[in-house]
C-alpha cells in the first residue's frame, strides 16, 4: 500500500497561508522546483516509492492542490520525529517558509514562470549511492511477486564468501523493483551447518509463525556475532559512516535477507543484491547494527492504547549514531528513552504518530554517548481497536510475530564501539 498525497484541507487552515500582499507571484521554476528537488524528488521519481514523479512542471502541475494539502497537513514529506527531542541529519520536514511558498504558489494558480530561473536538475544515482562497490553479492534466485494479494515475509540465506575478516566502510542494498519492496533487512550471522540443513543457501523460506510453538522468552538481544547491516526502505539512504568507522564481517559469515514485498498490480520478479566498500585504512571505531526488542507480550482485543515496552542495561559505553523504530499495523507511537547512571532521563527519539508504511531511520546529527550502566528503554503503544483502519482484526489478541498481522516492538540502532571493548556483552538485564 502506497501513501497518498491527497487529503481534505480544513477551511480553518486557509487564512494561515499565502504570499504577502503586493509581492511578485511565486513560480514553479524560481520558487517551487528547488524545494521539490531537496525534499521530494528522492522518492517521487521513476522506480521509487512515490506514487507519481515530480521532476518537471508538466508532472507537478496536476498535483498542485494535492501538494498544498499534503504539506499543510504535514503528511508529506514523511517525517515523524517529535521536534522536541533530538536533532537529526536527515530531517526532511519542511520549514514554515517552504510550506508557505508551496501553499501560496498553489493558491495563485500554480504558475510556471520562466524556465531560465530553473535550478540545475539533480543528478540521481541509478546504480549505487555508495559509489562503486568493491564487491557485489546477488541473491542467487529470483522471487516471483504476484500482481495482488498478501505476500508473507520472505527470508533467504546465502554465504558472504569472505575467507578472511573484512572491515566495511559502506554497505548498500539495492532491489531490482523498488516499487514492490516495502522494506529489506540485511544481517550477518555466523555460518551454522545445522541451520543450513533446514534452510539451504539460495532458497526462499518463511519464518515459522505458530503462536503455540513460538519462543516468547526473550525480551532483548544483541548476539556478539550477529548484527544488522542495513535496514532498507524505498526513499531511504544507505547509512554513511564517519572517517575511521567501519563494520566488521567475520570470515565465513552468512548474509540473511528479510524481504517484505507489496504487490502493485503487475506481476514482477525481484532479485536483490548488496554492495560493499572495504575500508582502506584500519578503523578506530566499530559500527554495529543492534536491536532492543520484546517478544513476550499480549495485546488484548479492542485495546486502543496497549502499552508494550522493554528495557536493557548497557554493559559498556555506547555511541549511538542512528535509531529506527519498528512496529506493525497496530503501531501507534514509539519512544527511545535513556536513564543515565546519575538518575537523569532523556528521550533520544519520539515518534508520536508511527506509520508502518513509512519506516524511517533517524540519523543523529551528533552521536549520543551513553555510558555503561545507562538504562535504555523502548516504549510503544498499539491501537488494536476497530477505530484503527489498518487493523487486520480488532477481535483478536495479538502477540509477537514476523507477519504484518502480528506485532513487534523492536528498536533498531547503529552504535559505535571500541575495537577491543572490555566486554563483548552490549546489553544486560535491567532492574
């Protein structure tokens, strides 16, 4: 399901916007195109998640009123971080001046203006955003996505082929057809012959989802040798590491892909790939992808504001560089909160209106240092009532599960740690 740019503008909003009286009319080329380039075209171009391209006046003009409504209601561009907590380098929310410009332009008939005023077109990368990879691994078999229906999460395991430990300065997943990819997660895990017997390399499989057989005992985790490499969403960007930082993939490791496809009316095939750029110099910090989660909860039928949370104690100093909340269709809001050893508490990120269809990663403008002993909490609320239009079944109790009609509370994080930390353990049980 793709988000829509349309909406109903309340009459009460009308007096709040518009250009100054007597000022020159705003035009597409001079005033609007620069905003669309910076804020919209990354998603609204062929092959990306935006439902229509917004690359030129001919494409934009029919959508002028829809754009006006979307920016006034702050539906677009998608950005859900509460501005009262944290500063993020990839903040794509519009400023008041940008909103006023788009609204005034639409209200005055969306004039084209002089093409000579147009900014230089943005050159988008159709290949790799990280530059030319040193190595590309492609999933060995393609997956056939039907024109309609629900496609369960697919998983595929394949070997990295690394015969020695590799330090990675950049990693990026690339789908063939982003329009049918809701998200992909690439993770690295130690090779396990017994697991491979059950799920051979190169073969797609679905995770077991039987609630009677599911292990619900875990409430947090970060295995020493397993970690996320990238959480991909169309319109997102591959995380950029700072000089001296790198990810570690140990020799003989396997790569696991989790794939969430959304049919778009046309049957297509998909064969994702992943590219790596190797570090040219020995790193001074290791960046890891970890997660804090709760797999032991029940959301009662009809509950409009069910609370699910988990907390961990940090076993070593951590430098947090990125945060990404993850819930499913009943997700309502999500918060990362840190309570420091001196008792002071701080919200690192609060997403007041979680949207399953726009799962964003929030890159901290400045890394946040969390000292050992900090209590880190992930707190989420869920709407399992009939008032939630995305709710698959408000009459059912809901537990943790991989499928969209089940639920998750998971806080993905990128962290920077010492190359030789005093302990390999990252999280411990919180009091």
